[in-house]
C-alpha cells in the first residue's frame, strides 16, 4: 500500500490513505531469546497450574531466578494467547462487537461420535520463535479431526481446519469453543450456522468446559513438543502431524476402555454415518 520508492513522501502517502505515520514506519521485531525462554516456561507452568495468573506466575518464575515483573508476564501471556483459567464472577464478552453463545453441554450425555465437536488454540514453542496450533476434536472419541499451524492468532487458519473436518467427516450437532475472539467472530460462527450446527461456548476462563482439548494439549506438549526444538515451521508441522496420527490410531485411552480414538470413532458411528 505504501510505496517507499515513490516520489511522493511517505508522510503524504499516509495522509492520502488516512493512515497513521507510525503504522508506515513501524517494523515488527522478533521476540528476544530471553523472552522465548520465559514464554516456554510460562507455557509449562500454565499446563501444570492453569489457575495461575500473572502475579502467581511472576512469583513462580522469580523463585527459579528469572528477573521479571508482573506486567511483563502479562504481556507475554497475551502474546501466547493464554490466561488464568478459573470461573470469573462475571462472564464478560471477549470482543465487544461479537456475540457470545450459551453453553449447551451442561448435563448433556455425549456418547456417540459427531454429537459434539470442540476446538481450541494453543501456543507451540520452537527453537527460534513460536507458532499457534488449532485443533478440532470429536468430544466422545477424543479423535483429532483436523488441525492447523499458524504464526499469527487470526481466524483464517481456524476456519480452514473446521471446513476440512466438515468436508471429511460430515458435521456435528453441536460445536463447543471458548469465548476467544477467533471463535466469536462472525466468520467463524457464520460457518457453523451455514452448516446448521448449534454453537456452544464455555464460560469465560472455565477450563472444565473444554477439558478434553486441554488434556490433548498436555499430551502433545509433554509427549512431543517439549522433547523437540523445532528449527522451522515445516519441521514442526511434520512432527506434530506424526504425533497426532499416533494419538488417533495407536495411543490407547483409559477413558475409552483402552481403545484408540480411531477405534472408538469409527466403531461407534451409526450405519448411515459409517456408510
């Protein structure tokens, strides 16, 4: 949009385009090695203590000899897309312009595949930098139906994964997420509405509502991500893809009586679905 080689000064181009000059001159900076190290540790602590906020995490990090303040911890948590998970006194809207939908799973018996799907986003550390992982999971079978990696917290990679899951496996009756802005956006909710899928959203910060995806994140990080130091996004994509194939087809789950997600998902579908 801004042409720095044009005879017209950048300031005048900004004026014509109604852009702030700071936007034109800003250059994004890579996250420092020190911050990446702290972010990796925050991610580990968040998995172990999901109720910990920036103050508690600051104190935990200081006990490990990290020199850091609460505001810096809060900044890194926002960059990672995480927050303390506990039931707030008031359920507020993540994005003022986005509608929030009610939670539909309370006291609901979910025993069959494709009754309820759920989805979430998590932070994935690499050797230099980080990416975000989005996954769609079948609630009853714990099977990961589709997933995507992205270096930004946008909605587009979430939409791609949901559309892929629908194209490959049909559609669920209910789709459950948290109240993240990616999920309350009109693009995301319209995709579900267009496919006649009921939309369910957790109470803000209530980790119990989407507990199966939280367990998936813990499994994938301790059994794959934390054992590696991915050099590139393509390496991360390949390794995570291999792990999720193992997770679906070969990793038994005690909650499924020792069956794998694949065995439960494909073995418990109705005849029309199986066909």
